């Protein structure tokens, strides 16, 4: 009887999910309610988790509950510790969910709501979640080894080095694009700049509080910090209205970019307890709090989606970034659908905490489902805006011109009516001088969130909500920025240590300063170019980041596929091989277009050629002509990087196929590096609590 | 749901939050020390000393993602 009831419930969930998906896919009208998106996502997640994740656990990875995990065998009370599954879930989710799933969907909304939404939902359940779970499983079976170590063990030196280079490269590109998003949110916004700047002294104070004033009182210190952050949002309004303070915090993009570089350098060489750790606490609480608030607000308010299902920009010529729907939607939305970066987390701290293999689906697959849901909410927040407003905020001056009237006329001509007056009053409501050309996703998301929060919790505080949303995004973008710079520094020190062992000493000051400076210079270069680029920079940097992230995912999936084949699971190896194939197709297509497309908005080389032609014929304004040589060099650099990324990915995939071929034809291959089975003695529900 | 059960769930949630944030890390360390090392002669760290080590150790490797 119970079995019938369960079957009926799942049948119902399937029907509801299918009709919700059908609803959003086939709907062509004025507007559609956001609850359809939430329903579609939740039903697909539930079915995928209940059936696909379980099937993966029992048939493909063959999880073994009796097997002792590294946390149990190597328990040392610090990094290896059996930990309750929900605690590990919390840590893992907090680690994987950064600003990526908020920015990507917002940018991809230029194609309409449908392509991004479908990719977020199905990309996650068939690709991203499988990758995270597979790597978590493999690392758990290998004493918590990192992705780089696993690829060296299973694929050889080539795979290992490629993974290392890919990780370092993605870090550099990621930080620069995140820096650019923050700069675009802060430029000429005294309120936003003050609020973001205030997060630094607040973090320092929290750091000192938990280290020296009240050692170990983490929650107390964090509560203090969150309270101060909210005060800073309110104080920003005062700064904005004060004539002298207004001038201090009213800065242009380039100044802000230099400040962020200085900040990143300082954060990388400072001890973690001072800035990094307290900032991380604050950003985690803000993130979880705001996302939950957004979910509640969407359910309460049930806003209508104003963006059409598809826009004409699927044909290419989109104002935010150039390129057709295929492959660019899949590159633009990386985090939220599939993100290679997660493989680093799944093979980092998490496998050292899992108390039993049976929790791998919850932590690996489940956390990614939640991240995908965050991306769906970002998509909703971006598409509840009037499309005209959305495009006015996100289109760079290089595309629509810097004059408000001309820009709104152009956007209206695309079929998305918006007036300069409307933008002016919206900016006024949000407490900003202008909202034009704030490319990067954060401001339009903040406007969307502010209007959702405003309608759900009180319309009177729109400016406050807007700057709260900006602060919320900036704080964890900066957390990723300084944590990333620090990790980059360690990786570089490690690499340089191969040449000169002294460089690898993480506390030797000359090495610390040198390697931090190199890392900051690396991302600082791209950030600088992005800021001076009249087309906004995001259109170049975000696809590069997408390619890098998907390339890392391809490396992770290649390792997993190789191991599945070597574990006599050839017939099931498609679970990772199919997402891998898809990633290889989209990254290669994107890279190809980025290299050879004659469209200057897509092809790096075409753009460089056009720019140098214009420069030689003196067709550029003096302002543009002064930055053109740098832009030309940069476009060529971008082309080279794209080529290297793609070649690395192909090398690893071919290496994996070669290994599989050798294994299947009974030639010697490197043996599986799985640790031998040991019986688990842990049996408690709440492990050590 | 009775009030007792409700309170118990809230308590569990609070414990979870403390555990996730590391607020109770020292208490867990004392317990671990008591269970694992009570026979050996390893001195117990003070809360401030323990917290320094714990915090530095938490920040090794890649901890945050995009």
C-alpha cells in the first residue's frame, strides 16, 4: 500500500514538473509568473535526486556504507574529522556558492528567460551535480586527494600539470572579471562605494574581536559584524547626501580598479585572521540570509517575469555580449549549471569530513542542486525587470552610446520600450545618479532584488534595498577575490618552489611579496583592460572565464570517466562521458568562434584587426585612440589564452581516451589509486556531537 | 507538535549553527582531547591558543569558489 502511495506521489511530482517545464517553455505572451520557474526547478531537482542520484550511488559509483572513510581512518581532530552530514553539507555549499550563479544568469538573460533557465535546471542535474558527486566520491576513496593529484595519478604527469595550469589560469581570469563587476557597481556611486569600502574596517574589527578581544566567540563577533554592515548600508545614504563626503566616494572606474588591486595585494600578504577569515564569515551569513530572504520574497510576492522567453539576440548581436545562443548561453552560465571550480572543493576539505559514503549524494549532488536553485532565483530577479530597463542597465556605452536619450531610443527600437525619464526616476529611487551602462550583472540584479524586496517588505526603502543588494554581492565577490589571490599566491609559490626551493616557503617574506605581486599583476592587468575598454570589458572577460571554468570541468569529468572505465564500469561511463562530450563541444565551438569569427564583437583577432585599421586611418576619437594600442595587444593575448585553454583540454581528453584504450586492449596502465577497503566502525547518527 | 519537541528541534538547529560557524570548535576540541589523548601527556591548549591554530588551519587550501 505504501509503495503505491509513494509511486503516486512521484507520479504527481513528475506531472507537475513536466507541466511547469512545458508552461515556461511554450508560454508566449505578456508575462509569466515566477512560481512556474520555482515549481519546475524543484520538481526536476526532486526527481533527479530521488532517482538519478540514487541510481548513480548504487549502480555506477557503488557506494559502500561498510567502508571506512578517510575522516574515520585518518581522524586527527582537525582536518580529518567525521562530521555530521548536514554540517558537511553546509560547509560544502558555502564553499561552492559564490557570486558566479548570480552573475551568469543575469548576463544570459539577454537571450530571454528560457534558454538560461533550461540550461540551469538540466545542466545541473545531468552535468554539474554528477561532476561534483563523482569527484567527491573519487577523492573520498583516495584519502581526500586533490584534483591535481588524482589527475597525476590516473592520467600521468601531463594531466596533472594541465590541471594545475588550468586552476591557476581560471583563478586569474575569475578574479579579474569579479573585480570588474564590483568596479562597475561602484563607479560614480558614492553610496555603493562607501558601503563596500566600509566592509573592510568592519571585517578587521570582527577579526580582532574573535582573535583577541573574545577569542573563539565566532557567532558573537559575526553578529556584531552583520549589524555594522547594515549600519554601513544606511550610513551610505548619508554619505551620498553630504557634499564633501559625496565627492570623496564619487570615483571613476580606473581609480576604483587600482584600489581593488591594492586591496587584493594587502589581503594576500596579511595574516588570514585579520581580513580573510572575518570577511568570509560575514559574507557567508549575508549570502545565506539574503538568498533565503529572496526565496521567501519570491514565494510571497509571486512576481511576473517581464522578459520574453526568447529575444532576437539569440541570433548573435546581443548588447551585453556578442555571440549566438549556441554556444554562448552554455559558456555564460557556468556556475549554477556546471562549474569546474567545484571539483577543487569536492576534492579539498569536504572528502576529509564525510563520515560515511552514503552521504555522498546528499553532499555532492544535493549542494549543487541548491546552487542551481540560487541561479534560478538570480534569473528570476533579472527577468522581473522590464526588458528595456534590463538592457539599459546592462548595455555598455560602446554599444548603445553614452547619451541617455540616444541609448533609450536605441533600446526602444529593439522592441524593448524604455525612456530616459523612466531610467532617471528609477536611478533616483535607487539613490543613484545613473543606472546606465552598469554592465556586469550586479546592478541589474540589485535593481531586480530591490524591487522584489521592496514590493514584498515595503516600497519606501528601495534605495536601501538596492545598496543592501550591492553590498551583499560586493562582499562575497571581494571574499572570492582575496581568497583567490591568496590561493593563487600559494600555487605560484609551490610552482616556483620547483625551480628554487626557498620560494616555496609560505612564510618567507620576499617570496610572499613577489608571488602576491605577480598574482595581483596577473588579474590586475585584465581588470585594467576591462575598465578602459569602451565596450565594458565584461563581454570579453566573462566568456574567457566561462571557457576556463568549463575547461576545468572537462578535466574533472575526463578524470572521472577514465577512472570509471578502469573500474570496469565502461557501460556506465556515459554518466560522465556525455557531459564531458557536451563541454568539449561547447568550449571548442566557443574557442573557435572567439578565434576566427569575422564578427568583431565575437572574434578577438577580428576585433584587433578592425581596431588597428581604424587607428591607422585616424577614425577613432582621441579618447579611444589613446587606449586602442593596449586593447589591440590585449585582444591578441586573449586569443592566445583561449587557444592554450582549449589545447590543454583536448590534451587531457585525448590522454584519457588513450589510457582507456590501453586499458580496454589489456595493455598496462597506471593502476587505480583507490585506498583498500577497511570496515567502518562508526555507527552513530550524530557523529561525535 | 508539542512545545518540548519544538524546543528540541530549535536546540538542534542552534547546535548546527554553532558547529557550522566553528563557535563550538573549542568545546569539540576539549572533547576530542579528552577521548583521544587522556592517557598521553599532551597539555590542553587554552581557548585563545586553540582558536589561533584552528583558524589558521581552516584557511589552508581552496576554500571558496566562484
